[in-house]
């Protein structure tokens, strides 16, 4: 029952948003197209500023995966995660998500191909994707783009929230599916 309700909502959510935002702008007498293009121009400028930080982050992630560190960490953590209801196959997702959204999408896609998107593993990976943040990516790219050198509490807070997101994702997936 819950799954059917969520499927019904998700079917119309994006079209609703795509219609609601411009409609709201028109009623507020905002020049919607001009605002959109101005934002796109600002986004392009920001993208150019963050390229060096993005390259550094992607190279680091590539080295981490190519070195075999991901597989070693996964094999060490799998026995523990299996006991809390988190299949070992989803450990790479939990490890990759704080590092890179693109890397996490790749891991999630491989889980979908191996187990199916409607499997427990596929659904858990999807919940993890939506429940966590790309903490290291945000720190490297966005903080770097605005020249913040001292992140102070941002890293611990981000990692704690990622851990909570993963634990809650496991709990929700086990309750719902």
C-alpha cells in the first residue's frame, strides 16, 4: 500500500514542480526567464571557479578506488554491517557517498544491475543516496571556491550527519521493505 502511494506521488512530483515554480514567479511578477538565464550565467561562472578543486577531488577518489582500499574496507566492514541489517553489498555505497555523488551514483547503478532497483539492496542504496551528503566533495569544491581554509566543525558535523543518514536509511529500509 505504501509503495503504491509513493509511486503515485513520485509520478506527478516533477511535473508539478516544473509547473508550480514558473507559475509562482508569474503571480509574484518576476521575470521568470530572465531570472533563470541570470542564474545560469552565475552558475557557469561558479563552475569555472571550482574546476581545480573538482579535479583534485576526482583524482583522489580515483586513487582510493584503484588502490583497492575500497575493497579492503568493504571486506572489513561487511561482517559488522550484516549484523545490523545492512547487506555487505551496500557498504561501498555508504563509503562512496560522502566522497562523491557521481561515484555513489556509479556504485548504485552497479547495485541496480546486479540486484535490481526494486530489490532490498537497490532500495536501500536509493535511500542512502537521498539520506546522505557528499561531505568531502562539498568541503573540497564549494569551500575551496569561496576560499574557506579552516572548515572547523564542518567535517565532523558532515560525517556525523552522513553516519546518521546511513543508519536511518538501514532502519527505514528494514521497516518498509
